């Protein structure tokens, strides 16, 4: 299985980008992982929230294939412990899907088209985090999940 993380907008904090890269590289020892950044919408200040979500949604949809399983990082999604999340990933791998796509939306969330296409929603917390921080948290939790599945000590350090 391939796991792809799609996010809107670049990470402008070098320290954060270094940590995202660190965990992305660690994760590649367990699974094929791709991080795809969709550039910020140009002239977004001239767009309504709905227009911005529609444009971002269209860009996300262009990155998907018909067989992809799309899961949204959404404040109203299901919350997991790290062990529950590792079991969730194991079930996805066992189901034979080719590509699991996790998507982080723009500042206003997702368009209705994206919600319609999605096959699930995950929430990292009831708290709100910057989209840049969410990238790090997702990649770290993916890495943690694989170390849990492999019975490696990272989870309990």
C-alpha cells in the first residue's frame, strides 16, 4: 500500500520542514510514503471562503485516482489513540487498497465535493492546529503506528 499525504500550501518554517522530512524518511522504511504539496491558491484574498474551498477541492481531486481511498483530516472526524490508529492502518493494508490518501485542507477546510468523495474523516484533536503543524503530527503518527505494528520500542520511549 502507498500512503500519500496531500496538503495545501508550503511549509515556511524551516525547523518544522526538517522534522516533517525526518519522519517522512523514517516512515519510508515501513511503507511507500509520498507527501504532495498543492501550492496556495493565487489571489485567494479576492475569493470568498466557498470559492477558495472549491478551487482547493478541485486541485485535490485532480491528484486522486478512482481506486484511491481518501481520508480527510477534519475536526469532526474520528479520534484515535496511537494504538487504535495503528490498527486502523493495518485494516486498511489488509483490505488490499493500493493507495490511502490523507488530505489536509486549506484554511477553511474542504469543499462539498471533497466531503462527498471522502471515505472517512480523522481528527487529531478537538484543538485547532496550524496546517503546517498538522503535517508533522500526521507523519509522526504514521511512523509511530508502523513502529507499534512492528513491536518496535519507539512508542514507549
